[in-house]
C-alpha cells in the first residue's frame, strides 16, 4: 500500500532541483489553520466539481525541509500537529519521525509517542533510514564505516544491538534498511557519492532480503532496482535498460512490464520517469513522465492498472504526484520544469498542491505550501 514517496538522498537530486532551480511559485503561506478558500481564487484550476475532502477520513503528512519539521494536516488544510525531525515513513497508522537519535510515532490524532532511542546516529538517507515494523515494537538501522561495512542494528523500546555485520557488496555501496511490512524485511545496496541534476533524477537501488531469525541477507535475484515492495511481497522494480518501463514482479516470481514513459533514446527525457507509487488498494500505479517531446520537457502524470501494460495520461501537464488517498483520489502539486532543462510553456501562477479526482478529470486546490514543504504521505 503506497502511502508515501521516497525522498532524501534516495531521491534527493530530484528534490534539490525542484527547490533550487525549479519554478516553485511565489506564495509563502503555510498549510495551517486557514482553509484553501483563503488562497487566491484566480490561481485555482478546476474543470469539474470534485468530492468534498470530508468524504474521506485521512490526514496529510507534510515534510517541511526548511524547518526540519513534519506536520500533520486535515484535508481542509488545518494543522493537527507539528513535530521536529525528518519524515521516516509510515508504520501501521502512525507517521514515523526521526529527530536526532529519538524515534517518534505521530498518530492520526496528533499524539506523539517516543518509541525509543537509537544507540548511534545513522546517515540520513530519507524514509527508511530507520525501518520500523508495523507493530512499532522493533526497528532496523545501519551504521557504516569508511570501508562501507554495514552494521545492522535492531532496536526495541528497551534495547539496541547489532544483529549482523555486512561487508560492502562492492566498492561503492553498503547495505541499508529499506522496508518492513507483512511480506518481510528488506534492505537495499545503497550507493554513495551520488549527485547530479535532472528533471527526473531519483536514485533507486538493488533490493535484498534479511531473515530476522537468522540475520541472513540475500540479494534478490533477478536483480530488482526497487521502488516499492507491497504488503503481499509484490516488487515494483525499475528498468535497468532505460526504456521507461516498470516491472511488476509477483511473490511467485512472475514478471510483467508497464510502459510508463512515451519511449525514445535510452535514458533520454522521453524514456525516464519519476515519483512512482502504487494506490492503497494495490490496483493502480502512477508516475510522472515527459508529456512533451525531447528536448522539450513538461511533467505529465501517467496511470495504469497494475495488471496492465500501458499507461494513460492523468490530468493536465505540469503536475507531479505526491500521494494517493484511500478513496482513489490523488494529491499532486503543480511544478514547471526549469528552462535550463528544456522546460516547455508553463504557468507558474498555478503552483500549489491539489486534490485530483480518481479519474484525473478534475482537480481543486488544497493549499499553496511554502517553498521547501511538500505532502509526502497520508494516514
């Protein structure tokens, strides 16, 4: 069930480009106590009436990178809680926040519970830096040395111990926790020394499993450059050939491909995508691709059934998906591609965060979040 997108060094290059050189809008309002109606009406793009936000009982998780803060907001844009730290993921119905060595759980009601203290401070790599089990009673994190040897720590509310020491799988990567759900516990071979700038640039790494009884780690074969592992064990893997496909690999190992990008030269603008997420009911997948034609770049959301082979455009150009909602709607934000990347014609006055209907035919403004803030999940 996709409740959040990976952000941080696993997708940091994309976020940095968006915040530093992207067309990010000029409004500095926070999503807090006022409603979307308080925003500028002329900047709202709505083609048809949408379902009222009150029809679904969800809370939006907002990461404020500038203030190192995680906020929980109602769908009418009113804040419920603010917590210092970094968004680390969703476990059960709780938002996991890492503040230094303190591991916190933020409930839907806004209550903050300290789960425990880490023995050491891990390198921050975004959500999954500390991977928490759905019951909130155990968690994993990695501490690496200069030789990229990784010590995997198992923490509980009362203890913290190293359960396995893993040599570097190659000269440029180390093992790092990735996910913990009903299907198992997963690591990735996290690369180091990453950088770059690109309108679709994200980093995703080869998947591995860890047996929590024996602490045995095994690389997934065939290799899966992982975007997500669903609760049933289905793996969502990237396209190492750079042709713009997503691989959906079932728990039994059966594989099928979905063509996400419009297709073109390998790794060219027409053959890449970003912000992949599976819907809460595990029936649909969404991503952002180039909706123009290389060398012109305009973001376009694309959606497909998880059992399909092709995608359809979802909504107008210049939007990026942020998170699904449990009723099938989507939260997305408007963003223009920087002209230095070949960005096409785009109206930056529309920048803001929007609710999209389940079929993508209508959308309405949620809020104009200040620069450096983005919706990352729901609970």
